[in-house]
């Protein structure tokens, strides 16, 4: 392959000017004229209650109120992988803050005032706020009708219980595996819920016009999937897919929270309720915390067996997930973890049980890492402990067991390319593994921690991407995709891919944000897969355009197609060095031939990429068979920290992360993911903490008391390392990396804290408070008060893994 | 309820005198966005914690979500729309060239906070930059790319 | 998103008119910086009916230092303190406090007196000014009065201010001779945070110590017993241990969503020891420099 001119380089983002000048338009910035109506939601104050009655009469009679709707009006379920949600709660509410009714008014103030006048009578039910209670026989059921819910064929709900899904992976022979082990280590770890905290809150504007056309402007990662979920749910209104148009401009951060359909369906039904008027539903920050997806909490038990030379013989990993009131999306997080919770290791004997449990807390759902962020904390803490108990260096232990291309995955398929050994070596070198750092003063101690990570996109086996591409009169290009620009730089990367193929500089390529009427299909911008999937589609479209260009030149000039190539926006021929046809001359007009007639015309193309090798046909009892995950991106990370033993405060001196991305289409953007993801991950281990009261109400639904990293909280140094072992089916060899950079942060810190202080903390977050109290011999669990971060309040070792 | 009289507010917005009718309880952020046509200050938390509502009031960064529109009467407000009227400033150029931002939602607030910082302190240290930005939350970038761009701008765009 | 409340708004030009306006409407509130009040209204915690904006009254925004007394007008913001070279020189404790209040955008509006009037248990200005034996100046329908700061705080969000009164400023005397001080504010991370616990120490003259604690009781408090033990004595490890042992009986922290009682107790001990050492060092012109956090 000749040297790449655009791919592999780091041109400035094509949306940089828009964002720095204030020109970038987000949904809430759009103007809809004086007829824009505003909605305010009436929310449940209870975690679990029957709705006895709703009196909307006073609200309806207020001047300025246009309409009031309740769950009565919408007997339609929806959901991405399982249909377990109504648009508004109907017979019962299942979490504090759940939407019960909505007031639509001429102005937001009136809507707010009127919402307070809606009178709802509840009859409280026992709340399911404890995982072990939820799993006991005879437990209160969050979804008594679970057995009747429609769900995708690779989910296994247990009607009559609170188990919404149970993914089992079984490989080899566990008895034999543990018998072969010289040492077995078993322990439990807990990880609480977390909030995405994208800076832009969720917002949607809907307009159902007189021609029965529903248009939605949505801050979403997934316009086409939103359209699909809504088309299915709203079919009773007579709407079909073609009647719904979803437009998504720039999105102010997603991290998974703006995937799927959460509050957006409210905008859709309200638009239908006030035909002819645009209506806006905008979440405030508190609602952003308690009424969108949260990252689920999990209690995980790991039993690891290894020989004295460090070879892993068996892993048994059981995870009970606090999945919340509705799991239409979150059940797939549980599923994804259930397939891959061995971590990136060669393990001959595997038993994974990943149990998705309904609870009366907000919905769990997709969050950067999608189950992998959640399970790597326990797993990588456990791996380091095993190494130490064997008297082995934790890095050596990992090198010995690291999965390699061609190895068998937990569910039987084969591992894709990716150089974990190189990642481990480079990270170990960069963090100076083995060298004890000098503490910066009295009372301070230092330590280092290491972790591996892997993740595959967790998608249905037919998640496709597509692209439309066309040339303009000046030789510039428009590309219309539905992959979302959520900050990762997708638009720029796609322009680079097309530019490389067509030899057009990216300053002449516009990549348009989605409009489901005009842009080609994309399943969702999740799973770290769009550089790969949508990138493939764009490359395919660019190649088709190139084909058409060569065809036109061939027919007009008689030159052999095989002799043609593109260079610097010109068509050239190896047969005749004098040939240099500027693209702009003919990509719209065509080429005139001798007799004055024309050949060719506007060059436009399309591309589509569907991974045709994936399948979700694994055996329900073992997950063996099929190829559920397209490929994994692997990597390693390490942290060097200093702890003030009096205060427990952790200072990250250095954080190193290496990811094998196949091919960095834009290296600076990949580094952006490493810097951003690491810091987001460090937030979850060092101070981010969701706190629920015992009534299930979220107590810190604001930035005052849910602290996310500021510019003062960055590590002293971050070392990003890019490794490139090509992905054969990726555009120019690329694989994804968006989520991966967050995954190893908690275990590298946990392992570093253990290295520095001897404290092994098995529940997140590892705050200064926990460390300081532990160092003073005070047991945090017994003094923490009545707050909980997931539906389990207690020491990890107190959780009994019983399922009925 | 007794009807509260609306007031006329006159302010200088991005160099231009503007007049708008407000109710005393109207928030400056909302009036800027809905009545005065500037969309760059955003609503992120509406409690003064996240900084995306930042505007310059008489040259100083403030939280427009915690200011009543009526308090702006007689004052000067600058938003990002007003900074780049004659082309991007060197600071904005540095942000663009270095791919400092990702989703861009926090960018207007940070551009203003950094502009105010460099006006007061043309050669800030790394610590001073981070302190000046400590009230502007960014979830995407990890901040280092933003801090590096500000440093580059303060060195006149030169790389060190 | 708009406020639900409707209220009238006045911006009088004189203090007299402001007091009259407040008297004319029950529940009316004073608006200065607004960073606390507007957030309070946005959370629907009050329905004032009338806001009296005092930012138009001349003379209330001054920092005066003369004849050993510092006087801070009620419109002085934390940014004003931070950029005042006189405050940095003469009352460096306040300069250090100001630098750790919230962030620039808030400091440019939030007033010192407003922070004291909010009387939240974690008040930064209210806690630090206790060590200066500061006095609040108040004006109301019955004229002027002054209230010593340690009689000001009655409980969370409760002060001695009577309805219709306006706090016009706070003043305190500067210690004579050499002095050193230290402000320690415990947060959950390095970014801006409300204090989980705070300690202010002022040492002056012949080792006269003043100590105050914030966020560890319903209101900020002085450690008077500790001050007695320390009086006249240069610091030593044994002395620090002696006063640190008094922490559990001096403060009354609770467990809330920000921190546990136990962590607050342990940290106040650490912060007290470090603040005493820093204050004494600074009194001698030694490091740590003001502005360097000891916690």
C-alpha cells in the first residue's frame, strides 16, 4: 500500500470552527417560532406504588395550558431489546421520578405551575431496594407480567421472578479446572451505579403536522433506532417508519446516555397530542440524573484458579446486576458482561452467570464500557491478588495468560487480531513498573497498579451502517451518514477515510449530521463501532464513487479502466502521463466527447456495511456457538499514585494507557479518547458516588454533590500509547476505542492503592474518606449511614449469591 | 395573583445596544437565548455548577443562570458571538488547531473564561489556567488539550 | 428554565429607601450577588414577592483598611478580596479563603457578607471571620446596630438579622505585631467544593491563637478551650496532640451525603495540626506560602 496521505494524520476537526465560534447548533438552540409549546412532567414521589387516580382538572383549567396527558392515553409498550416500558406509568410507578403525566402549555412557567396542580393518588407497594430480597422466592415483583413481555430471541427472562435476563456462559469442565489449580482465590466485589453527566441534558422537540408527518429534533446518539422504536410503539396512531423523521444536530456528549429511547418518546406522543404545534420537552439537570439511563450497579463474585507457574485454569464469575425499573436496554449490558467477563485472558474452563435483576430504582442502561467498565474493577483487582498470592509479578502473570489472536473466546469463537503483549510491555515501560517512586513528603506513600482491558461492541448480529456520498460542482463532497458526532470526532474521521480514497482534501468534504429522511442508515452510535462500521460504509461509498468516476473517464476518453488512478483531485493514467483530468470539471457535468454529446453526469454513490459473520445463536445454557461479538479491542493500563496517609487523598502521578486500535485514522482524536476516558474512569473510582436514600430517592441529583472531574483533577501526567495491529475488516485496518479508555481506571487505582498501603478495597468508589478511615482502623461500612449506591448495602462479603 | 409589571432592560450585547422587555423573575440566560438571539451560552445545570452559561458581564465571567435579566440593565454582556466578529481570536485559533474540544457544548463557556483569564494574566501558569477553568465542566476531553491550547495562545501561538 | 415564582423588583439608590422597601413587603429579600438566592429560588425554597437589589447603593462595595481596622462593605465580592493587594498583605487569611470559594464565575458575583448571611453550616467567610472576632454592621427600620459574629449564627440558615434589616458590612481589627494564619478546607476532590469540614487558625502577638471550625456543627464555632490551652505557648508536637485531643468535644459533626461523622472528626484533627503549624510558620515569614493548601 502506498503511503497514506490523510488517514493516519491528525488534521484539525472539521467541526472545530463551529464549536469554538458558538455556531454549533444543539437541539435546544433551535428556534421553532411563537407556537412552540412547552411540557412539564409530573413525577412519582414513590419508588413503587399503584396509581389509584389522577385528577388533571385543575391543571387543565389554568390559562395557558393546552393539554394534559397521562399514561391512560398511551397503552403502548416500547423498548430496544425488551418491551417492558410504557411512555407514562400506567397502573403503577416503579421508581422515584418516573413520569406519570405531562402538562403542555404555552410557556414553561405555566407548564411548571400547572404540573404541580395535577393530583395523583398512590397506593404504596413494598419497594424492591435490595438485590437479595429481590431474588428471594415470594419477593415483591417489579414486573408481575414479565413472562408475557416481547424480547429479542437471545434474552432469557424468568416470568414470575425479578430476573429479567440471565446470560450463562459455560466452557470446559469447572471441576477439572479447579482441581488442576494449585491455588484458588475467591472473593466478592461491588460496583455502584454511576451517572453519565453529559453536559448537554436530554431534550426533544416534536411536531406532528397537519399532514400526519411526525418530525422530531432529538439530542440522540441513535436517530434511526429511535425512529424504529417509536414506529413500533406508535403504530396504533397509524404511523409508519416513513412518517417519522428524526433530525439530530450536534450532541453535547452522549457516553451511552443518549442512546436508545428514554425520555424522547415523551416528545413524540406529546407532539401527536397537540397536532400542528411544535412541543419541547427539556430535562433539567436533576431529571438528567434520575430519569435517564444510569450505569447499573453490580455485585460480582469471582473464583479464580491458577497453577503455581501462573497459568489460569478456571474462572467462575457470577454477577448480580441492580438493573432498575425497566431493562429494555440495560439487559444487554448484563448480556455483554455475561459473554466476556473472563477478561482478555486465555481461560480453558469458564463459568459466567450474569443475572439482570429488576429493582425499584431508575433504569440501568448503556454507559461507556457497557458492562465491561463494571466487571473489570473486580476482575483486574482479583488477578493482581492472585499473582501476589502466587508470589508472581502481576504484570508477568498477565503476560503469561493474555489472550492472543486465534485463541478461543469464552463462547467458542476465535479471538481477532490485537497485540496485548505489546500493550503490556509498552505500558510497563512507560510507568516504570517495578520501580518504587519516592513519596513527595512525610506521611505519603506511593504505589503502582496495572490492569488489562478488552471490549467488543455489544450489538445485535445485524447492526448495519450505510453512507450516501455525492460530489458538487467544485469537486467538493457531501457525505450523509447517521453515525453521530457526539464529540469523538466521527465526522472528521469519515471525511479522512473518504478523502484518502478520493484524494480530496478534508477541507472540501462536508459530513452532515443525521436526518433520517436524507441520510443513510446507522444502527446507533454506540459500542465504539462507528469508526469501523460507518467508516467501512463510507469507504465503500467512496470506492463506488471512484468506480463511477473511472467509468465516466473510460467511456469518454477511451482510457483503460485498470490504468486509471486518482491523485490530488485529478484522474490520471499509467498509460499516458499527460492525462490529468480535474474532478471538478466533470463530477456534475460529465465529459463532452467529439460529437458534442456528453458522457457521465453527477457522481453519487452509496455504501453499506453489515457484519455478515456475526450471529446470536449461542446455546441458551452455555452461550457456545455463534459469533455474537464482532471483534475486541484490547489494551493495558497502569497508574502510579501517591497517597497522603493522614487524609486518604490520592494523587495520580502518572496514568498510562495503551490500546490496539488497528489503525488510528486520526491519532490526535484517539489520544483525545484516552485523555477523556481515563479522566472519566478516574472520576468513578476516586469520588463519583451516587447516593440513594432508603426510600429509593436519589439524594445527589446535582453537580454540587455528584462530583465530576474538573480541570484541577487531572493526573500529573497521562501517557497515551497507540498500537496498530490491523483489523482485517476495518477501514484502513481500524477498530474502535471510544469506550475502552475508561475501563481500566478503577482497577489500576485499586491495585495501586493496595500496593501503596496494603489496603484491598473491594467496593467502589475508593474515596479519600474510605482510605483514611481504613488506615485509621475504622470500618467504613459500619459508619456510612443509610445511603446506598446500588440495591445492596453492606460489605461485599455479606452478599449471598442466591437466585430464588 | 397580582400582575407584576414588565420592565424594559437596556444593555450592550456584543457591542450593540439592545432593548428587551422582561419580567423581574426572568433569568438572564433564558432572555439571552430566547429573546436576544444568542445561543452560545447554554443551560447545563441552572445552579451555577457547570459553567456552560458563562457570559462576560463588564468583562468578567459570571453565571448567567444565576443572574436575573433585569440585573443586566445598563451593563455590557459579551458572548462568544461577540468575540469572533472580526474573525477568530488567536485563542480561538489555538483551540481549533489543537482539536481542543470534542462535543463542543462546554466550548463557549470555556472560550470566555479563558479569554477573561488572558486579558488579566497574559502569561498564566498551568495551575492558574486550571484554577480559572475549575468552574467549567467538560466531560469529554480530560481538559489537557484545552489547557495546552490556552498555553499556546498565551505564548503567541508558538510551540515550546 | 424559568423560575416558578413571580416577584417585583426594586433597585433603590439609598440604604434608607432599601429598608423602606423591605418593610413594605413581608417576605421580601435582599438581592446582592444572587448566587445563593437565585439557586434557592430555582429550587423553589422561597417565594419572596419582592426582591430589593442593593447593588445600586453607593459606598457599600468598599474595602477599607485604616488604623488597624478592616471594614468590608456588603457588596464586596470574593473576587474583590482576591484581587486586593491590601487584603492579601494585611488579612492574608481572607485572601486564602477567597481563593477557595467556588470558582471564578461565582466569585465575581458572590459577596462576602452574602455568604455570612446565608449562614450555611459550611460558610467559608463566616467561619474564617470568627477568628478575627468580627462584627456585623446592620441597618434596619430601628436604625443601626452591630452584632458580634459569634452571636450572628443561630443555626443552619438562621441568623440574628431581624426581618427588614440589611447587613451593610463586616469589620474586624487587625492583630498587632507579627501574625500568621491558615485556612484549611476539606473537599472531596481538587475541584471546587463545599467544605466537608473547615478550620481557620490565626496566631498573633505573643502566641495568642484563635481557632474556628466550619461544616462540623449547625453553625461555625470557635475552639475556645483549645485557644486557652494554647495561649502564650509556642507549638510543639505534644501541644498539638493536646489540643487535637479536644476536637471530639469541640465539634459536633454529622454523617450526611457529603461525609461521615467519623471522617470529619479525623480530618479536623489532621487539619488543625497542619493549620497550627502553617500559621505559626507564616507568622515567622516561612513557608508554606499563603494559597498553598495544607489539606
